């Protein structure tokens, strides 16, 4: 498996062990991880603490994002896709989009390359979580 | 002037006095302010600490957003507009869109009512800041 997706899955698992939603994200530049994060909505009681937001924040003020790739275990929602579009991240690689359709088309419309690895581990991890925690999940996506 | 826009301007001024970018935001439900925030990118060294994001975070986990209105002194960027779309905020009232075009069309495409008050105080506050701090401003919007 892609080593960066593996790192994103590790982040997701960290979040799950903290009692959170298992979504992980990695920001990569020049083949190196420059940011990591996992969803912390429950841990921080913050509706905006999505994995990709935390990951981009953890990378710090890096100036330009045009040479970065964002990895996420799940297709980004509009909030996180909005960050991708605004900051000019050019490539997004996701583990899956079966459990959440997300804002794939919106990113593509803005010229962002979106690659879905359709990874079984990501699918199962998220699928099981949603099945057991449907209310928490729907709150997370603003439903 | 609209009392909520006045409160958003107060937030923007707070941010400016802290050495930050003068953008303020207010979240309103049933005629009451339930969240406040101002841009804290410089103060927190966080590229995602936009006024609207801080404001929505400060409102806490409120469940549904369908009966809320978001005020901002400046037209929201894609990050903040993404939050509006994802969480289902139905109405956005902005002070101005002259200094930054933002993601107005994107929100409208998603059925959000976007009202631009074209307020002179908001326009001047932001215009002066950008003139004196062009680099900081461009970094803020990912340019």
C-alpha cells in the first residue's frame, strides 16, 4: 500500500483509540510528510476539527501549497475541500468514498486531481464506525 | 446599521488591536448571537484560523445550523464557504466583497442566501489593512 495512505490510516486509528471518529490525513511535500492529523471533533468538542483541517493546521504556515498532496482516509467534505481549493493544494488522494461521497466533484471543478484508492481497510474502518455510531457521524457532517 | 454587522465589526477591530487581520464574524440564531470570532491567523500562527471558522467553533456543537445566519465583515473564502455549505447554514450576510470576491457564487449555487451590505466601514477597514499588509493578506488567502 501507498506509504502515505498507511500513515493516514495510522492517524485514523489513533483517533479511534482516543474515542474519536477514525479519519486520518497527511500532507506531503517532496516525498516527505509535513503535516498529520486525525478527526478530533469528539475529543475537542469542536465541530470543525476534521482530520484534513487539523493536518493542514499542523503543517503550519508553509506559504504555498501548490506542491503539496493531501491524503485522507475518506473523501473530504465541503469544509475540507474548501480548504484544498482556497489554499491551492493540487492533488488529493483518498482511501475511499463509499461511506461518504464528499465534495469530489467540487474539487475536480477547481482543477484538483482527485484519486480514490478505494482501499478495503479504509472502507471497513469507516463503515464499521458509522454502523455503530450513526448519530455521531451524522452530526459530524452537519446532518 | 444592522446590530449584528456592528458586532462583527467589533470582532474585526479586536483582531486588529491584537495585531491580526481585521475580519470579524458572528453566528446568529433566533435573533441572538451564539458565536463570535475574528481572524487569528497571525495571533495563533494558524493558516486556518479565519474569522468564520473561529466563530462557528466558538458556537460549539449546536447540532443543526439550518436556522442560523452567519455574519462576516468580508465575503467568505472557499474554506469558510465550505463550512457554510457543509453545515447547512442557510443565510450569509457580509459587510463587503470589494476587497475580496470570495466564494459568493459557490454558496449561491448551493442554495444559500448571500446578502452583501456593501458597508463603507467594512470596506475601508479591510482596504487600508490590505494596502499596508499586502504580503500578509495574500498569504491568508493562499496566494
